[in-house]
C-alpha cells in the first residue's frame, strides 16, 4: 500500500515540472473615470517681421563715352521698385545725363560728353545707389610721347610724340597746332599728319621744344581746323618741371654734361646785358665726340613777337654740325639746349659751349681768303643795297682745298611802318641756300636785281662748306658787292 502512494506522488511530481498551454485572453475591463484638467503652459514669444530687402544695382552695360558723343548705359537692379527714373548725378564736368525707366528694376542712362571734355573716370550716383563701375571718359585727342619717354619736361628740352584722335574726329582744310593761352610754353619745330580719319588711325606727329622760359605746370595744346571753325583740345599734353639754366655771356665758355639728359644755357651780353638785335653770333659745342642736338630759342616778346627756334641741322644742306650761326632778330636773352642726338644721358657726355660775336667783312667787291676752321663755321660778308641795284657773290676754291662752297642770305631792313626787322632769311629762286654748283645759273656772278618793294636793306652773305665740314684744308676765296 505504501508503494502505491509513493508512485502516485512521483507521477504528480513529474507532471508539475512541465509548463502548460496559455489560455485565451480575457474580456476588456471597464474604462476608468476621466482625470482632472492639466495646468496651462506659459505664452510663447512674439514672432519677428521678415527682414527688409535693400535695393542694389547688379549689372551695367557699357563703360565709356567719347567727347562730342552720347553713350547709353543699361542698368539692371533688384528690390528697387522704381516707379519713375531716379535722379542721376556726377561731379564730372562736361557730362550731361538723361534717363528712361524701363521697369521697376531697370532703366537706360544716356550720357553725352561735351566736345572739349577732359579725359578721366566719372562716378555716377543713381539716387542713393552708386554704379558698381566708373565711366571712362575718352577725350577728343591726347598726346602720346615717343618711345615711352616721360611727359615731365624741363625748360629748353626737346621732345617728340603724337597727337592721337578719338574715333569720330577728323581734320579738314587749314589746320594748326598751338598751346592754350598766351604763354607759348612750347616751340613747335615740325608737324606732320599721319593716317586718316576714315581708317581710324589719324594722328599728328610733333617735334618741339619746351620754351626756355616756360613756367612749371601742365601744358594744354589745341588743334584748330576747318579754317578756324573747330577747336580740338589736347588737355595735359605735357608737364613742365622746374630746371634753372646756366649762364654764359658772349665771348664766354661754359662746361656742361648730359647727366640729366640735356643741358640748358642762358646766353646774355657782357655782364648779363641783353643781346642786341642784328648781332651776328656763333654758338658752338666742343669736346667729347657724341651725336649732338642743339636748339637755340628766343622766347616770345612782350609785344606779341613770336618765339623763334634754331637748330644745328641745316635743312637746306641736309647736314648738321655742332655750330649755330645767326643774325639775332630781336634784342633779348637767348637760350641754348644741348641734347644727345640718340637720346642717351650720362655724366660721361661732357662738352664746352661757347658764344662769340662775328664781325662781317664789307662786301665791296674785295676778295677775302678765308678758312673754315671747324665744321659748321661760316665766313660772313655784308653790304647795303637799295632798289635799282643788283647784288653779286662768288666763291672760288683751289685744287688744294677740300671745301665745296655754299652761300645763304639774310637782310636787316625797316618796313613802311618804321618797324625794324633783323636777320630775315632770303629765298633765291625758291632756295634758302645756294650751293657752288648753282652759283652760275642763279646769276651770282652776273648779279640779281634787288626788288624795289624791299627798299633799302643790309644784306648778309654767309659762306660755308655745303656739307658743313671744316678744318685747315677748308679754304676758299669769297666776294660780294651791290651796284
């Protein structure tokens, strides 16, 4: 009996150790009562307005205007909301502006430049807005120095360059170039026209000298064309800087060099006196051998007498030397500038400059044996002549001489108004100088009748070698007379 009980217990124990199968879900319970209302939260902060959008200019077409013309600039903006064209302002002189509104954010600006406007850059103000780029103002003409040389020049300095014209500008009929005002700071030697307005490459080449008495500052030029009906300005063509001249008196000598590129000398009479009109002068450079350019200048006079300029290059003979000889046309102070002919500079280019007065021999038929001591030297004779007379000249050379004579003529006279004139060059048969080969056909030996209209005059004859050579072997026998 005990065995049976133990077996049942064992089976029960074995059955209890193993999990049973899950039963089905029970039915949902009843919903409980609603809870109490919660406490409200704090108010949020006030929202901000959207940021305002500032108007601005984002794009501009066109960037230049030429003198005498109108250019259109197209402007695109954003956030401007224009209802009428805004006011356009500029502080640049010579520009006039008109506007046309296209939309609230676009417009057209028409800029007209005066014919004499100066070149530069203009800023345009559009209401409260600034154009994002400047407007280039192109002048009618501008001066360009040769070979990138500096446009800052000293009194007495030679220079060359071109006056270049803007598109649309041309020249016609009578044309001349001058400086603005009455000071005459530039002495023009040579002007030539280049190119054409049709090809758009019109220019005037300029070869000139800064007047020795020019004051420091900018120099404006002007071109007068169409027989005076049009004036084209060339603003700020060059600038004159201060540079004193060294003094040298007649019968004196002064040392110089080209350390600064050129040297300037003030030529006076003894003791600083003025040089008298009608004097025959020889200005000579000696010393270091280098290509030499000499310019002798007489500034404009107080009574509207024009400035005058001489060179050591003789166009009639197509030759040069280191000498300038002349009959002084006016009482005053003369200025000599000395340059290197190839534009070089340096203290090693040394020289001496001398001034001497020549006393011409009397041309009364006497034959004078002369020696042209150095290249460029001349032998001078002079005679008085009146209407109804003829004047004669001749030059003979021996077989031993290296000279080939040439003669040039000048005269002093008083005009019908009682004004004295000195050193006027004479043209004979259209020639400023007569070479030996032309002595006969120009009637030098037979005589040339003096024009009655010229009245009484003092005639100078200057004999040189026709290549402006000189030295001990350059001898000749010269003569002249009036009868």
